[in-house]
C-alpha cells in the first residue's frame, strides 16, 4: 500500500481508495481487491460512522490527474459492466505513473542543484585572490555587488562541453604512464641504445618471457633475438610516441594556463579600473615594490662618510654588447621601451626599471609627472626618444658612457614585481668614435653594481655566437665565483639551434658544464626574429611556437621550466623577493647605526642649532633676502631725493663747470653769456643729461640694496648665506633693465626745468647763491691742489717735512711766478695767452737761466687763470647776495648782473625736479621690478641643485644633509619591512 496525501493506493490492483467519506465508487465493492475493500471499510468507519453509505457514495471522485471522471456511454452490446472495470484500471495506472514521475523530477532537481553548487565552488577556487586589492575598490562597490544578477553571470560561463574539450584524454595518459612504468621498472633507459644480451634480457623481462639460458641452441637464440629486436624497435617507436604525446599534453596545459592567466589579467584590470575617479580622489596606498624603489632612489644620491654602503638587493642585467639583454628586459616589462640600434651601443648609462602591477600599462620617470601609455605606439616612440635624450645628456663631453642612473617605473597587469638595472653592454674593443677609456668605464660601472653581495646578477649570453667569445662570463665569475646569486640566460636559441652543428652544446651551456661560471639557474629564451618592429605579443607567440616544435625540448636537452621569458621572469622575481626578505632588516640596522653616529656628531659640534639641510637653509636665506628687498620700499622720499640729487650733481658738475659755466662766463658779456648757456644746456639735455640721470638712479638703487643687505648681515645673520646673497644680488642687478620709456619723459621734464629763469622769492635766490658758492669753492680747492702738485712744496712744507722740489717742479714754480706778475698787471686778461705773451714769458725765464717749453707755459697759465677766475667769481657771488631786489625789478647794473646765479638756480632746480622724478620711478616701478627679479633668481637657484650645492657649503650643511637622508632611508625601510611582514 502507498499513501499519498489523503488517498491510499492498493498496489496489488492499482485501485485508488478514498480516505474521505463522500466518494462515490463507480466500481462496486465486490469487484475491488480484498485489501482495497478492507481499507475502504476502515476509513469509512473512522471518518463518519453515523453517515449512511448511500450518502457517502453520492459525492464525486476527483483524481490526481484532474481528468473528468464522468463515464462515457457504454458501447452498444457491451452491457456496460466490462467497460466500467477496464476504465477504472486505466485511471489507477495513470495515477501511479504520475506519482513516480514526481519523485523522478524531485531527485533530478536535488542532484542538479548539488552539481551546480560543486561547479560553482570549483570555478570560485580557480579565480585569483583579490583580497589584497580591497583597498582599491570603494565601499559602495561592495554594496552594488549584492545586486549583481548571477543568472547573467551563469549564462556567461563556458559550457561544460567546451571545458571537457580542453581536458586531456586521461585514459590514454594512464595507459602511457603504465607502459612507461613497466619499462622503467625493467631498467630500460629512455633515449639510449640497448646493446648485447643485456638489452635483450631487459626486453624479455619487459615482455614477460624468460631470458636465454646457456644451454639454448644458437638457432633458437638467433630466432628469439630477431623477435626481440623487432619488439625492441616497436617499443622504441612506442616510447617516441609517448614522448610526443606528453609534449602535446604539456603544451595543451600550457595554452590552457595562458588563457586562464589572460582572463585573470583582464579581471584584475577591470577590478582596478572600477570607479577610477573615486580611486584617484582617495589616498592611494603605495605598493610594496614602489616603497622599495623609493629607498633605492634615495640611496643612489646618498654618499655617506661613515661607509654605510648600499647592499639592498636589485637585479643587475649584464651582458656583452648586442647580446639581447635589453630585449630580455623588454620582454619582462612587456613593452618595447628602450632605444634600439643595429650593432651600435644604445645603453649609455644605467637604467633602473621598477616593475609593478597596475590597471594600466604605463611608464613614468622618477623626476617627471608625465605618464607614457605603453599601449599606444606614439607614446612608446616618445618614451624611447626621451630615454635616449636622457642618456646623451648624462654623458659628459669627451665620454661615451655615464655612471648616472636613469630611474624609470613600469606598471601593467600581470607584470612581476622587481627592480632591474640595465647596464651598458660589455665590449672587448674600443671602436672609432668612442672615448679611449670606454671599456674600463663599463667594467667599473658593472663591477660597482655586481659587488653588492645582495645583488642578483642576470647574466645574458648570446646563443648565436661562439661561447668562447663571451667576456661577461669571466667578469661574472670574478664577482660571484660560487654562483649563489647569478642567473644565466641564453638568448637567441632559435639561431643557435639552426646554426650549431651539435645541439648538445646548448645542453652543456644550460647545464653549466661549458663555462667555469656557476649559477643558481639556467634559462633559454627567444626574443624575436631580430626585427625592431615586432610587438611583444608576436614575440611571445614566436617563442612559444619555437619551443613547441624544437627538438631541444622534445629530446630532453632542455626542461620545460628552463624555457620562455615568462618562466625566467617568475624565477627572477622569486629570487629577488627571497633576497629582499633575507637582507632588508640587516640593512635597516646598518642605517640605524649610521644615524646614531651622525646625530652624535651634530650634538657635539652644533648643540644650539637646528638641523637644517641645504633646502631648508636656502628657504631661510630666501626669506631674508626678500625682506631686505621689501625694505627698499620703506626708504623715505626725502632720503631718495637727497641721495639722488647729490649723486647726480657729482656726476654732472664737471661738465656744467667746464663746458657750460666757464666758457659762458669768460665772455664778459651778459647777452653772450645767456645765449651760450641756453645753447649748451639744450645740447646737454638732448644728448647726455637723461642718460646720466638714469645711470645715477640705477647705481643708487644698487647701493641702497647692498646697504640694506649689509645692515641685515650685522643683525646676527648666519654667515653661511654670504655667498648666496652676493650671488643673488649680482644676478638680480644683471637681469634688471631700466625702463627705457622713462627717458623720453625725463628729457622733457629736464628741458622744461632748465628753460625756467624766474626766481620767485629770496630763499630760492639765497639757496642758488649758496649752491654756487659751494660749487666754486670746491672747484677752487681742486685747482689749488693741482697747482700745488705742479710747483711742489712751499718753503714752510720744505722746512717742516724736509722735502725739496724736483727740477720740473722748480721750472713750473718759476713759470708760475712770472705768470702771476702778468695777471697782476692785467686782472681782466682773457683765458688764453697770446703768442707774443708766451714768447715774452719764455725770454724772461731764460734771462734767469730757466729753460722752459711753451706748452708748459700754457698749461701753467690755464690753472693760474682758472684760480684767478674762480676767485673773482666768488667775489661776485658775495656781491650778488644783495642783488635779488635788482633782479626782481629788472634793474641794469654792471656790478650786480647776476646771470651766473640764475644759471646755478636753473641747474639746482633741474637737479631737484630730476631727483623727484627718479624717486617716483624708483619707488613706483623699479623697486618692484627689482623685487620681481630677485624672486625669479631665487626660484632659479632653488631649482638648480648644483647652484645650491656651490653657494651653500660647509661641514654643517653636509652633516644636516646626511642626517636627513639617513632618517628618510631608515623610515622608508621600516615602512617597507612593515608592509613586507603584512604581505607574508
């Protein structure tokens, strides 16, 4: 009996019995199975014993199939009884089948759900671990992940049939391995010749037959030997087929792995690119390799006096010129980033390349913010050109290579994290165009990098040339004789296999039996067909196809893990990080000790000074210099005008006296005096006066600037800034150019000032007389000094100082005495002697025994007449002190014609107006322009590291620089070690 819901089915007769009381049975109870009738009576009595049976049978019966149960009309002649029984039997059988179908569907659903769950778990395990990228993905992405439509994701998964096609034939592999095991157990060696009875014996054991005995007949032995020989050849064929099958299976797995890695790379790229805007707005955490690269960049500029050597690991790529080391590095970086040349030296300086994983394939220099998109050919060309320019710029004149390091970082999906240094190729001969010491320089650069005990040496050997021609292997053997940190790479294996007569030579090389050099590992790679236009993907395909079809791998000369640049990259990265983990903490302790030594020296020598490095000292000096420049704007107008007027008069006084005043005053005529003065003033204003005024203003500005800097120097200023301030001052003045447009306006102002002759009040008149009197007295003192030098000491000086006159001075003194007599007789004499007067003076002197030259007489007369004229002019100046009334009333009096006073008033007024104009231009324009020039000079000096190093020097500066570098190195090393421990 089977019970379903409220129905009970009798499996013997396949009839349904209702457990409810109102079911009308179309089949009489007598016709039912006895068990069915018992069930019917039992459930009918339990359900409702008081209800009469005819009321119970009055209800309609509803089956599981919900088919209409009204009986059709019986066929004529059947009587209706047999048909009723047949219909009830069909209904019961249909219901039972439907019940079985339900359980089948239920079981299929449960099994399918379990299978789907298992498949999902397997695919989930195949996906990479993205937990280390959780910091990249914003928080709202995790919220959106809950809304992902997994049905679409399930549809996107590949069909099981496609996956099954990729899987190898496991049965066939099992059979092959069984056969291989039987051969190996019997002692048969793969790929070797089986000779003699021992070979036959092994084959017989393999086939399960007994070996030959000594009593066997020769004929039987020959027969059996031929049979075994045939079996041996068939076994060898089967072995070859097995090897080929294994190779094909390995390649199939390799392709499947590469496809999965490619999909993994794309998934990583999508994840890292998700919400790129949000990522850039957040503080991006630096990767482990970036932290390590920053430490190496700082160490490259650090030169300690405490012998703290840089022993941090990096991968040093060395090789003979054109051996393919740059190509290997490009394959590891997955981009053609280096300049290329045919047979010529392209790597002229070390290039440090930091490789790391990132969402985009980009490259960037350490000192530049530009990103080169390595997926675009124009950016690749620009990057190669920039590297070539930097290399040529780093090479000094007369040299071929440079030890300066170019720092470059490359990021991209799937790139192994490491730091590599590409060195110039080792050469055997210096060719034309190279410096004479190029070979020795390359050797010294290579040794400097390889002597680091923690550096990993990637030795590149060209496989297409004779191994005996290699130079780099001897060099590497000297630096790492035990081969504990050397990885040997044989390039151009395709050419080597094609050209070498004995491929076993390649096997000897990669097994380390041909060279005396030892290594951790040996690799064979192919870096393309030699064309510079090949892409990285095409080179990878070519390399894969070559090794797939190469008999080096097929014959067992090379192992699968020793080929392709991908395996090389993985091995180098693993070795690099192993070396980093083993040595980085030791290096951190070394720099900690160095820091202690430097801090102790600072405390002993500079206990009260802050530790300011060169950049901080420059900023301090920069602020002081700018404060000094700003102080120029605080100079009072009165001070500016006073010094400008004084300096301008000192500059033009000689011209005014000698070329304007004296020639005009010696005319002894008022009209002629004024005309001469006006003409000469006009010429002077048009040609010389504005230029002289601007020169005076510019010199005054320089002197005031230097004065303020000198005043600041006395206020407890650090003398370490003296060279810097002097250089800034000189460079700023050199760059400053006066505004030439001010000259035209200044000329007009000066011309108008000199045109005015109207003295309006007595104070101006008195000031002009005082200015004239001071000027004439100054000139008179100068003239007296000149005459005294000409004639020598007088009797009082000779008596007091015990000195005598020279013969020339004696002659001049006699000439002076004779000319003074002439002036005393003719006080109104002109400025020049007539020829007869010169002759008379010479004859009078000859009469006293003094031979004199006429030129000497005229020269002496000029100074004597100048003194005589200045004395008369001072006397007239004193008379003019009371002449303002006559000047104002325009009275004509020969004694009080004070035209010379008016001239000096005009000059004085011009000087005052010019000084005021220059002061305005200085304070409003030139001081600001000078301040701007000073700022530009300071900015240029701040960007020029060599300039700062030259101008800010001393042990104090160097000690502060070393302290800063060591602290920075130690902090970054500690941050790197902390991140390294977290990654573990």
